[in-house]
């Protein structure tokens, strides 16, 4: 049920008049028998919709409501012709049998062409806010001027037959128009994408809005990709700084692992020389020899504990590196691969430090074995073993 009286009456008459014919903003035909001609004529006259009437022939010439508060159109093209840039508060499209009232939920499902019309009006509002200049040309068409490297004029002219819902428009408005974050950069990205889409088919300085509507999905895609690229570069610089800082800290920690045992490592050959030079020959179990071996054993145990501690430190550093890389992979997916080389180098350095610690561990072990060999050679410690080998 159409709540507006003038729209309801014209909608009923348009469907009832016999031989109904449309002439500009009027339609006329014969009122069927059974309808009270006088009452209908009086209602039309009261609502200022009566163009002319003939009671003898029962012909009525009805003026279509054309005020912004109530607009009657035979088809969508008629609505667009009168309201290309603004939407009437109420309108009725006879060809679609659709009534629309602004800010009110429609009782019927909105047809796609109407949704396309309403979306187009929203897009026009957005474009007006982005344009550097707007003016009305001599032909009465509204023009928007965009400046991005050069001047491009967009004529706000479109056809009813191309209208369709503009998928992605709500998200576009929310994230790129209403949002204040990176507003200046977004404006540049939108204008660049707009000109690229308009120039995709032919190069000119003037385009119709229809050219943009036909490629609106490409326009949204270009804007989204352009912003993602900007955000990636913005994030890349920020994350790069953090990664470089983390890299220096990791390298410092790795170098410290070896430097902490470097001084003790120099003592290993000295300890072996000392043991070899101070052992008393002839008596393997002399007090001096036993003290020397005990000292070497204590030194080896302490070095072993220190090396184990450094291995645990390397394990902790490796866990920290892996955790940092996991964060980058999940928080910055778009740019994570651009930091993989840095973390590969850190992991290579980590393996190198592990190798050095293993070498130190081997040197300490061999030094201790060498000390035992020197100790055994001072007397008869190996005589039973030598005799056994001789018997074999």
C-alpha cells in the first residue's frame, strides 16, 4: 500500500485507465465503467493532478506528481531524467511497481536497478567530496574536475540500462572516505585509481559517469591494492627498523657466547703445557703429579659446565629468534618474506656459533685426555697395559 495519496492515486489510475498513453509528464486514457468518474476527477483536481477531463467519453488526462516530496515515473529512465543527482523523498516507478520512501524500510524487496540508482547517488556524493572543482556546463550537465598529474573532467551523466548494485561501495566509504587514518594518502590513491580506470579504454580529458559505473569493481580493486601497497611500504619501514635493531641484539648475544669462553679457551693449551712440564718422572702417583692431574680435572669440569651454559644460551637465543620470526609471519604477512634473508643470516650465524662451541668442547676433552696420557707416561702407570699388548 502506497502511503502517499497523490502517488497512490496516480499509480492506481495508471494501471486502470484503458488505452493508457504517456505524453511527457502526463498520461491519459479512459476510466473504466464502475468507477465513480466524478469522485476520481475531484480527487485529481484537489491534488492538482488533473490536466483535463471529459465526462462524456470518461477520458482523464493525469499530470504525474513531480515534486521532490512525491515523484511518479513510468520507468527508471524517467526518474533519472528528473533526478539524476538527487533522490526524491518519495517516488514510485510504475514499470517496476516499486514505491520508495527515504529513510524507511521498503515493504518489498528493492529491485537491482533501484539499488543501482541509490548506490550511484551515494557515489556521486563521494566523488563531489573528492573533486577539486565542480561546475554546471552550458548543456546543464554537472561536471567534476580532478587534478592528478593532469586535469580530468567527469560528467555526472549515466544511463538507466547500466545501473546495478555497486558491490563494495559501503566498505569503500567506511574505510577510505569516513576513516581519518592516512586520509591524504587515501585521497591520492583514489584519484590515481579513478583516472587509471577511466583511461583504461580510451584516453581523453572528459569522461561520463557511466564509464566509471561500468568498471566500478575494477576501481574498487585498484584502490584496495594501492592502499595495501602503501600500508605495506609504511609497515615495511617501521618493521625494518625493528628487525635491524633485533638483528644487532642477536648478533651481539651470539658473539658474547664465544667471547665469554675465549679467555678460558686460551688457558687450555697452557694448562696442557704446564701439566707436561711439571710432571715428575719416575713416580706416577707422586703428590705433585696427583695435584697436577686433580687441577687439570677441576679445570676440565669447570670448562665443561661453562660450555654447557653457553649451549643453553644458544638454545635460548634460537627460541627468541624463532619467536620473533613467528610474530612477523603472522602480524605482517604481506611483507614477511622481505625479512626472511635477515633471519636466515641470523640462523646461519647461530649454527656457526654452535660449531665453535662444539670445537671448544672437543679441545677441552682432548686436552684432558692429553694430560692423562702425560701423567701415565711419568712412571709405570701403563706398564700392565704394555705387557698385555706384548702377550697378545
